[in-house]
C-alpha cells in the first residue's frame, strides 16, 4: 500500500520535534539527566517551553523520542508481513532491520549508561517495555485468531522484545539475533551438540505447538 505524501506542515513539525530531541540528548549526555531542565532544552533547540510540551509529555519522553512510533512498527511488522512469512520470521526481520543500526550507533554506550544510571529513566523504560510487550502480544494473538492474553502469544512477544538485551554483549550481533530466533523457532537444545532433549510442546488453542506458535 502506498503511503500518502507528507505535507510541508507535517515535515516542519517532525523537524522541530527531532531538533528538540537531539538538543535534549546532547544536554543529558553532557550534564546528566537531573541537571538539565525543560527550559535548558528549549533554549538549546531555539523554541519555547510550550513548544517542547506540544511535542513531548515530559523529560523522560525526550530521551525515548521514538517510543510513540514503536508500537505501530511492531504491529505493522506482524500484520504487513510478506505472504507466506511466519509471524516469528517477520519479527526476526524486524529486529534485524531496526536494532542493528541502533547497536552500531556511536553514542549507543553513552545512551545506555545514561538510562542505566538514572532511576527515573530506568523506570520509564520498564513501563515502556511492558506496553510494547502487551501491544505485540495482542497483535500476534489477532493474527493467530486467539484471545488477547494467550500465553503462547505473550511469550513470543516478551522474548522477541528481549532479543536486543540478550545479544548486545555479543561480538556478532546479527549472528546472535539469528541464533536466538532459531531457538524460539526450533526449541531449546543444550549447547555443544544435539542431545536427547527435545523442543518443549505447549497446548495452544486447537493443537500442540512448539513454543511459540507461528
């Protein structure tokens, strides 16, 4: 489906929003989160404090400026996947496409340290993660024709969103992502070679499936 063209007004709003987010992150990294005020950010972005609040609900949202679009991206990854592509493989591709560029960003370590060292940001990130998990789990359930809250769908959503955290310390991020999704697709096996342990089957609506159902 062709996306409608973005008008001049929308482009200007998006540019202003990005300028504010960029100014905020720069100040947070330079001074520390608690030492920066909304007024400081407005001055750095050359806008009013009112304009800042038109685009962001508060300081935490300035750090996670892509949060609003993330739910939509997760749902689109599931609902707009290619014909014949499984939900699991669609999520695999989504993680590869979206997280690998982030992992390679030169400020990634600074950003992680900012979040990890700031209690307010850690709490906000946790709430955000829960919201995204609920959204993705519901989208997967809709695609499979089961009720929201289905355990197998919630499991897939939770582990798919955990993948970046699991692999960020690995040398080869792409290979690590592929390995985790292979485990989700085929079931866990003990490291060191195939042994007698088989994938664990769970009862999904209507039939037994290997965790998670896709």
